[in-house]
C-alpha cells in the first residue's frame, strides 16, 4: 500500500508539471542549509512548478525547505541571472532524492524564477 501511494504522489506531481516546460539534467545545482556548510546538489529535473533534487537527506512529505539554485559556473547563462532563492515543499521521496513543489509568495517570485529558467539550454 505504501509503494502504491508513493507512486500515485509521483504521478500526480508529474501531471501537475505536464503542461509546463521541464528541463532534464539542467546545468543547475541546488543548495540548502542542513546544519553545516551548504553543498551543491544535482538537479535531475526542474520546471516552473518544481524540481527533482538529488540528495541523501530525507524530509517528511509537506516539509518546506529554503533553497538556492545556481548555474554550474562552467555553463553560465547568457541572461546574467546566476542564482535564485526558492522555497520547495517535499511532495515525494525518490531513491536518490526528493521531488519538490515550489512555494511562491507572490507573482514577482514566480517571474524571477521564470527569468532564471530562461537561461537553461533547451
């Protein structure tokens, strides 16, 4: 039963993101503070609605974490936006990370993140 509900949460997350453009293996890393020095973690997928963050850390579903997304310094975007701060709510756990749904406080945050994503190569 637990595997079925995790599968369903993953499916619902992907359906919500379906209409939005998503980038797989973007040149972006995610940073969060876990009690020590913040380290960059790979991002397997990112879209305006959420991200798949590769991390050994696990949080309960519903936990909101503060993140900073930054371009890999070897592949800086042409639009000049190098990093952006976000909040992500954990919606599912994967074998190698977590699925996050972004929490925007206002339209300006949403626009800022969209501008950041414009630098991600297609």
